[in-house]
């Protein structure tokens, strides 16, 4: 898996995990083990504080927030209690009890549907590894002693692995597991360190001292390559560095096509660490603030005050640019440890999004109150997820008006004209968009779920991958219909699904009529580069041709030929 773009050449330095000594203890020793656990927690918190300072000074305060989140795990009462109970009732040593609790918590996150949330499991494992390392009296608070020009090879891409390193010495990373949306991946991309992950035999196939070439764009790792491959990558590395410098020059340039059509580039964020990247690349605002992460890092529903603090922090940093906050989107396989959901035969078609929240109005009202408070001083909008018709919109609107009346009686400040929008991510919403347009202020196309429901292909099921085709003519026709019905010139419409940030689809989407794209912050400059290289008539011609095609394969082949014609720098190795 290509995690962080770039090319790195250097000597391998293999780091393997420490083995854990698990065993039973005498009944009279439980107090001592609990004391060891508490002591290790204090030391881990001290180490995380040191890492926070190091990353804040080296990368930025937002990137350092990952270690604040990890510190919350250390102080989580449920986590501490579970380990202590296993020690006291099962007479496990602290290493065994801690390993069991970390494995269970990690597994709970891995089973969640949302890939972004799923990768939070790495943070839990990272915290566990740190505590176990302390228990083994093998702390790494001074950083890994590695030579200049090193490529780190490790079992897993973890935040502390990145933060503990001497950045200037590391050329790239190769790991057995770790995805694109993890905290460690974000840190690596912030530092410009190439990363290839998901190579399960990495620490056994590669040996310290091997010459490696890591291609973080293609997801390739060469072990002791021949001279011709080395020379090819010397040339590619030179070209990549030149491209990166060109991209940096785009930050202050407008996102306009060659013929002067302006495109709005917003950012998708899920936590405060994403905010720094969105600010760095000068996003026009936040098009999608996924609020689930603020709930996942706690062992309880965050209070209104806690939610308000998060929203206020993000809105202040982006002011006066707009921030669109999506209401809590839970259900299906996306749940919370402290909010158990009923088991169903088909989670993708069970209570999700706003349907679920309307059944738990106290949770929904608390979030609406927090958003409304933040709207007092900042341009914040509310986005409703997973709607299927007018009924849900009207219920949310009724609750919103009720909170407004409450605020008036309390003398609280708020934006009385706060905008309310909906996600178009179900076929029903797409077909009802005309009626919805008379009830809401703006729309956001959520193509991840829209593709899933239109094509009846679970996006989380690898076996359904051949059927999950964003280029399917059915999706293109629905997007075109939605755009024509809404008319983006009179009603705001953004696209925030994965294809919005994919250069392969951008020209087609622009040609279909979209003018506002909300993407992962690190994709902003690449998309801006595409925008500035094309013209609207060309894009509209591409869309017209694609709409005449009958199969996803035809559209994909058509886009592939066009892509290769515009990007002829592919080299055979």
C-alpha cells in the first residue's frame, strides 16, 4: 500500500517488536502488579508529553495532537479498570492483562466500517506497546539510534515510531501494517517521508544493511536492486523533487481552469491534526467535519461543553472561512464501545446516521446545541447524514428551532440563520433532491455510500470490489441529474466522497457540472494542479462522451486512455 508519496533510497534498519512475558501471579502479588501498572502509566504519560513537545516544535501543534489523544487513553477510567480487574480477579501479570485489554480494544476498532475510524486501532496498539516497553525497562524516550540515510523497516506504522526518530536521518519507512488514514501516516506525510505499508513479510524478508528503494507513489519496495533500477530511480527521484517544488508554488495560486473557471477546494477533516494540513494548503474552508472521532477517543458521550470546545477551536482557526459540521453518523458497523447497537442481519441497511440519532434525541440535541453556540461568532453550517426524505429533515429542523428558542430564553448568542444542509448518499435522497432543495440551504454529495447503495455493493467487503465502480454509468447519470435539479448557481452543492480527491475522476466530475470539491487536505495541491491544467470545454466534452457509454469498464478505459495521454511519464522498470 502506497501511504506517503516520494522516493527513498538507503540502508535498511529493521526494528522488531519486543516479546511479551505473560504469566500468572500469586494472589498476594496482585497489589504489586497494579502498582507496576500505575507507575508505567505515569511514565508513559511523561514520555507522551515529551513527544508532544518534540512534534509541536518540529512539525506543528496540530500534528502533535495525536499524542494528546493517546494520553487520553492512558487516563481512561474504563481502560485502567479493565487491566486492574484482570490482574486482581484472574491473577494475570500486568503484561498479560494489558495485552489482553489492548487486543480487545484494538479489535473493536478494526471491526468498524469507516476506514478512518478503523485505523485508530493503531493508536491503541501504540499506547500498549509503549507501556509494555516501559514495563520491560526498555524506554525509547531518547529516540532510536539510527545512522544517516536510513530506511526504517518495522512491524507496524505507529505514531511514536515516527515521532521518536531523528527526522533528518530517515529516508523512508517500510511497515508490515498501517493504512493511509492513520495518525502515523499523517505525521509521515507532514514530514515528507515516503512510506509503503501492508508488506506482511517486511521484517523477515528485509535485513539490516540491505540496500532499499522505496517508491511511496507506486507502493513498491526493491531489495538490493540492480544498477539499472537504481539509475531509473535516481532519475525518478529527481523528477519527483522537481514536481514537489512545483506543487509548493501552487499554495498561493487560485484554483482556476485555463479558461478562468474558479473551483472551490474545501477540506474533509476528522480531528484537529487534519486542521493543520488544511490550513497549510490554504483550503477554502471545511466542507466536511466528521465529528465521530471526538466521540471515539472517549469512554463516554462528550458533553455539550466538550463538543463546543472542539468546534470553537476549529472554527477559530478557519475564520472567516466556512466550516460544515456533519451531525454524528453512527450505525451499521460504525459504533461506539459505550453505545451498543442491536445486532442485525444487514448492518448497511440498519438504523444509521440521522435515523439513529432521531431515536436518541438527547445525543442529537447536545450536538446541535454545541454547534449553535459555536455559530455565534463563526460561519458554521449543519450537515445531516444518511437522509432518505423530507420527514427526517423536518424533524431535525424542528429540533433546531426548538434549541434556538431555548437559547433565546437563556440569552445565549447564536446565528439565527445558521445553514442546514443534507448529504446526498442514498438513492432516495438523489431522487427527492428537488423537494429537498425547497427545504434546505445546501447539499453535499457523499459518493462513497451512494455508489454502495446504487450498485448494491458493500464498500467494506473485498469480495464486492469488482462491483464497486465509481465510473458506473448509473452513478454518472444520477450525479448529472442531481446537479441539473439543484442548479449549483443558485444552491450550494459540494462533492465530498473519495472520488472528489482522485485526479483520475476530476475532469469528468468538473464536466458534469460540479464546482465545489471537499477533499483530504493532502490532496488539495494535486487537485489544484489538475484544475489549472484543463479547460471547462475539454471537461464538458469528456463528460458528454462518458455519459454515452453503457458499462463501467467502457468509462474506465476511456478515462485511462485520457489520463495516459495527459501524463506520459510512466516508465517501464
